[in-house]
DNA sequence: GCCCAGGTGTTTC
DNA sequence: GAAACACATGGG
C-alpha cells in the first residue's frame, strides 16, 4: 500500500475504533484562538487553568483582553507558561484581528491569503495559524503538531524529522480537502497520543494493535 | 530534583 | 537548512 493510502487507512481505523472526537475543546472561536497561542509548547492542563482564570475574571472577550497591557495580562495567564511572551503574542494577534474588523470579517478572506497574513504576525507560526484556520474558522487546513509527528513516526509512515510543510502536504495530498475530516483526524491523533503508546510501539489494549 | 509539554524567534555555523 | 538557545509553569 502506498503512503497516501496508509494515511487514509489510518484515519479509517482510528475513527472506527475511537469515534468522533468533537474538537477543539472551546466554547467559541475566540477561545480557540486564545488556546492556540497559550498551548504553544505547553501541556493543555496548564492552558485550561489560564483560560479558566480569564473566564473567572470575565476577560474572555476581544475588547476586554485588548484593554489590558501585556504586563497586566501576563500574571493572569501565568499557569500556561512563557506568560510574558504569550501575553504579548496574544495581544498582538487580537489587535490584528481587531484592525481587520473582527473574527466575522476574517471569514470572508480566502484561506491562502489569510494563512500568509497570520504567519506575518510575530509569534504566530504554522501550527498556531493552522489551528486557528481549522478549529476557529473551519478551513480545510491540516494541523501538524508534536502528536501528529510522533504517531506517524511510531507507525513507520514517516521518519519524524520532516518539515512542517512537508508533513502537511502529505496529509493534503492523501485526503479529500474537508475541514470536518481534518478536524476529526487530527483530534483522533491527539486522542491516541494522549491515551496510548507513549513509550512502546503498541501497548496492550492499543486500538491499532 | 529532573524531564517533559498540542511552538516560535533569534543566533550561529 | 540545521542546530542551539530563550522563553516558564505545573505535573509525573
């Protein structure tokens, strides 16, 4: 079986074993965007605490967040780590969205142009941009993260040291271009990585065994 | 106490 | 290009 077929087959196996994942864990597009920045190289449990703190203080809105200086926001999101850096990055991103006329306005921009613009914002790299495109804006863009890379390498489909773009092209050329599918597939990879097979090829009870 | 976690930017070779 | 480093907290 060729590589493209293996990629497609992996999705079918995961979906039939684990079912629909209903991702990203957030109540709004804004919350996805905030989470996408805060989760950079950080365990999600730490991000949850920070988002919970923002909600507790009723700060989870673009205007309320933008009323804060980085020095004020940083201590509130402290638990997500790199908080000084992330406070600046998040405010820069929200400020850009604000200047563009809000999240609704972004929905009218074509995906390739929007992706380029997001990548031009300091602190927004390919994974953060693609997470926003897929999970906040429903664009058919596959998100490559450490889990994706680890699982594919674990099953011998890639070496693991490929570039972000190369892995993304692999998914894009293997699958129908569907936001719903990309969402489900990436979520399944994360679910698998979080619950199975961290240290050994196939743990007992692994759905792929 | 040590290692890691859903990255990104900068510097250096 | 690739590799090394800074950025920081909380959980195992």
